[in-house]
């Protein structure tokens, strides 16, 4: 019995109780994976930092997240006096609901039997399912922006503005990255993208036909790297958690929230991480299909076994998210925006052009000389881009002596520019002593007068003493 992979024609025929079961299953999956994700992250970071992590509440500390949730539920729910009551209340709900909605188009497995009814292990699917994922992830940032604005405080507002700029930057990169997936799969449906990764496509290079593995993480490795980095930025995870940078914004957009509202904001971040892991698994890791060598077994992609392979891949991607948080420091905001606009977007656009030219060469059945001309043109454009890419020119910095000389006479001492420390009074006295010795004067006489001059608040050069 072969694996029965669902197609678009298999959706829309379920009875009402099967739809309710699948919707509840997707909701429970998101909530349970979020609770376990918090525990998983704390345990993994503890293991990486050579400490135990949570190990008191329940076996292996599994009930620690539940205990934290109960603790936050019984905390006092505060609301700032100048906040917008309605928007302040619904903002956390927007973030959590949008994150859970994305699970509706994620394929968890093939066609299975639920109480005698054969149905795909997926809530629904549409011809533009990947665009639905991008739209839902873009809408979720409104919860962050509205939460920061409705708080009536400058720090949450600044965190919300950072989140909006972050969404614009990395949503464009994610959209360009998935274009290559559409080109290779020939569809925007998530179930058909998973089905397209089941076979081994044939790639023609120089007249020779090569069979390559079907997983897009191998076929589209640059796309996978770009999409993974963009997903980390989209989910506000380290090193890209600029909207809630505690060292700068006092927890950012969540500063004025407490009790269950704060818990919703915190858990929505982990829901986004689970959803991003599921999307990466679907687009690049063949979704619910068994990895090699398990795929050699005939029953690996049948029944409920694919749900196990899907869960294992999701946990693996989540481990990478946790690994990044435990090892990388937070980027500065200018570095973060520069990475999105000046690095990732040009790379994604260039990769789309390269793959598009390759597909055109394959479909048009060009001769070998024409393929060489096309490849040479692409290589020439890339070489020119590398050679003439505008380099980062460092502005000329004034020397410390020039900074000191540029101060108006009698002005209060200002901090040096660009953290350049000017010469200390002791160093200036040493320079003056050398000049005096060179002019033939004795060093004993200024040595007696310098302490008195220092107490009077002046230095040997006649200017005011710093500090």
C-alpha cells in the first residue's frame, strides 16, 4: 500500500465533526508544543551552560511551565492610567490568535482514517496556502504595535515601532525566498509542496542528467539559509529580539503588561517559534515524509507514522532556535536593519534570478553553447556586482588633539567623539616638560609649581583642567 498524499481535491469534503476534531487538534498541538517549547528551551540552555535547568516541578521539570502559568494568572492585572482600555486588552489576543491560525494550513500527515472517515491530516489547504502563512505572520505584528501604542508609554511605543520596521524588512526577504520554492514545486499549496519533495528530480547540467534528492533544503540551500534567518527575525528571537530588548527598552512593548496579558505576549513568541519550525519543515524538509534510511521501509509514510517524523523535524528546528539564543549576542538595531535590506534582500533577489535562468534553460531546451552563454552572462553580472559593490567608507575622524583644540575657549569639557580619549592632564604635563627640557630650561622649577597649578584648576598649557 503506497502513501496516500493528499491533493487539493481531497479537501472540503469532511463532515462537521471531523472539522471540529481537526481544528481542536491543531489548537492543542500549538498550545502543548508552546508549553513544552518553554521547558525545552530552558532545559537545553541549562545543558549548554552546564547547569541543571528546571528539575523540581514534576518529572524532569515538565510541570515548571504550568506552574509559571498559574503564578502569572494569579498576579495582579495592572493597566496604565493613560492607556487605551480596549486596544490594550485585545493586542495580546491578536498576537496569539494570528500565530495559532497559521497551523490551519500546515500538513501534519497523509490521508488517515478518523473513526471510519478518511481525511487528510491537515485542517485545510488552498492554492495559495503559503501566501496565507505570510499574511498571517504579517498580521501578528499588529498585536505588538498596538500593544506598544495603547500602553501610553514611550518605551512600549518605541518597541512597537521597532517591531513594525522589523516586519517590513524581513517579510520582504521571506517573500522573495519562497519564490524559488514555488518555481521548483510548481504550486503554492503546502500539501503539494510536500508531495513535490517526495520524488528525486532530474537536473540537466551540460547534457548530463543527474538524479538529486528531493528535499528542498539540499536543492535550494541558499533559499533555506535566507528563509531561516528571516524566520528568526520575524519571530523576534535572539539575536533579533530588538522589539523587546530588555537592556534598552525595559522589556519593550510588554513593559506595561502584567498577569495573563503578559503571559499571552510571552507565549505568542513561542507559538511563533513552533509555527516557524513547522513552516521550515514543510517547505524545505519534506514535511511529514520519513527521512532516509527510515523511508526505505514501505510503511514509513502510511497511517499515523508520518506524524512522528513531522514532530521530530519540528523539534530539530526548534533546537536550532534555542541554540542561537544560547550562543549569539543581540545585534544592534542598525546592524539588524542593514542585514535585512543590504544583504538578505539582494541575495534573495539574485538567487531568484539565477534559479529562474536555470529553469528557463531547462524548459527551453537550449543548446549547450546557449547554456554556456547564459551561464557566462550570469557569472559576469555577479562578478561585476562583487567588484563594484559600494564599500563601507569610514568617515575621517579628528584626532584627540584636534578635538581638544576645537573646543571654544572657556567652554565646559565635552566627552570626546567616537570614544576617543584625549590626553590626560598628566600626559600633557609630560609633553610640556619635554618641550621645556628641549628649550634648555631646567625641569626642577616646573616640577615644584605643577602641583600648585593643578590645585588652582589650571594646567601648564594655560587652559582649564579637565575634570
